[in-house]
């Protein structure tokens, strides 16, 4: 164990040597044309890094040329792909290091990632800023700092959470790797020029515990997160019905005219020529996840089992279609649990949606569920931000600073365990067939909210850091 920690310290020492070399390079003449160029970097999947995609789009909107650097595993949003000012810079995702103990594999991976990332950052055109997502910050923060020394650029860290608290979910708070990662994050985090963070609680923690001054940039929904018109809902459901059983019509004989084009939720009224909602349709419950340790989906599965039991006992509740979107390491584990469930009134599917379809699904749903429990207690779930952008009420599991986003009994409900979630589902869906009730009032409150969208919030918060006067 100590040997592994020593190896990790050695990695950081190598990066320190690299920084000295970069300092020597600072004597060379600066490359031309860097003033309007920004490197936006994440040592993760770009397609599953919406906030960094939003940063790239905002920078491009203000005339910057953007090098968007990260793994190209999932397709980024079409707006990113269509932008003439954004260039994707792929970084190979390192997998298959299976030699020796896990600690040794991890250290080797960090070393290779550091070399690979530094090499990639040296190849791009000179940026005026490097905007880096943290976590993951090991080895990203140190490498980005070295690259900034090389380019004479400014380093901006966007703190979504702490990497060491995420590591502690697997290894425990006192594990040597966790302690080294904590020391590393605080040390190299202080070398940044500017810092952004996602909550006021994190802003305070960064200052008190790390001596890092940050500006809060709350996650905000992009403009395309909005309620989905019924015609677009129908088109989405018909496409999903080709691959996923829960979206297929449950009883074709009850559809309008008997022969209508229909899904489980919508159908085309051929006589009137427009889409209507299917009579007796199920309620659509949506959750999204990266399938990691900070989201315990057994809570939702237990609540669904109890919900099914209520229906079996004669409680008047609608059938449910539960859609859980996302990719991640624990997806196979939870799919195994789901496959063991035998529901009559609930159907569950776990699709991966294209970037353009995800907002359409949220804007079509009846209720969102969030099981994100922050490893640090200081970040907020972006999935809830997106749901609120679509005026979708949410049931979210409690953690310390959740109140900065979810207002209990105003735009959603906060629960602490499966029993509370079950009662909330029962209460919300008992009025599903009526036009009133809590779901309706929550949705109306979200519609009336004057909360800023991403573009406006970014212009007020980040643009001044870049020295722009636009």
C-alpha cells in the first residue's frame, strides 16, 4: 500500500519536473492568434459532460475558437458538432491495464494518462485559457497547469465535486490513495488562476478548507430543455416503441378509430388529424444516472415494489413506465436486479438516448426521480436542473445542500428512503387522472419560475472572468 502511494507521489514529482521544463519554454516568443482561443478539457466522455459542452457553446457564441478535449465515447449534442468554432480533440480512453495488483494498475494508468494528456495539450493551437473540469482532476489539474506554463495561458478549474470524495466511496476516507488525492487536489487546485463551482456551499468549502476563491456558476438548463409539444412526444414514443416494449401500445383495440397510429402514451386521431393522449395511459416516470456508487437505485426498485403492492391491494393508481437513462459501470448490476422483478403494473427499461432525444423525453414525462447523493455533499444533480428546465416535477433523495435547488413541496419533493419515496409516488399519482393535484401545482410553479437559462447565467458569471466587454 505504501509502495503504491510512493509511486503516486513519484508521478506528481514527474509532473513537477515537467513544469520546470515548461517554465524554460516560457522564454520563447508567444504564438500568434491565441487571444480568442480556449481549450475546454475533461478527462472523461464528452458526450456525457453536458456542462463542458455548454461552456464550449457559450465560448463559441462569443467568438472564441474552442478546442473541446476529452474522450469521444458518446456522441456530443448536435449543436456542438455543427459549430464551426468548436473542434473536438480526442483523447484515447485507457482500458485493459490488467497487469499486477489494482493499485499498481491505477498508478500506471495515472502515469500514462499524464503523458498522453500533456502530449495532446502540447499539440493544440496556443490557447489563452484552459478550462478544466474537476473531477476527474488526477492527473488533469497538474497537467493542465503545466500546459498553461508552456503556453503562458490562464487555468480555470470548474469544480463539479471533489475527486477524493468520489474515490472514498470505494476505498474509504482513510485509504492512502484517498489522502494523497485530497492533498493533490488542494495543492494543485490553488495553482489555478480562476475557479468556478456549482453551489454556494462548495464555494465556501473551497475557501475555508483549500484557500481557493471561486465563483458560483449554478448548472442551468440549456434552451432546448423545455416542455415537449404533443406531436413531438408522439414522434419520440413511436421511435422508442421500435426498440423498447414499454412504449408499444398496450391495447390497440381501444385506440381512436381502432386503427390509429399509437404508442403506449399517445395516438394519432385520424379523423381530426392531430395527436391525443391515449385513454388510460400509464404514467411516465423518468430517472437518469451514470450508474455509479453515489446513486443507490435499489431505493427506487424497492419503492416500485411497494407501489405494485398498493395496486394489487386495490388502491387506484395508474400503471407505470419507468425509464432510467444513462451509461455507467453499475448498469449491468442493476439490470440484473431489474430482471428478477416480476411486475404486472410496472414496466422498466434502461435505454441510452441520443443527446437530442433526452430533452424530449424529460419534456414528455410526468415525474422525475433523482437518486444522486453527493459524495461531498456540496454539488447538485444536473439531471434535476434539466428536469426543471422541462417543467418536470421531481422527487429527489436528500443530501446537505439539495435545498439550493429543490424546494420541498414547491417544485418537487425530497425523500430520505424507499418508504418515503413510495408514499410520495402514491400521493402524486393518486390524482393522476385529474387535472389538479400536486403534480399539476408543481408543474405550474416551474412554468412560472423566472430562473435564468444557461446562456444568461454564463454571460453574467464567466464572461467577466475572460475580460470581455460584450
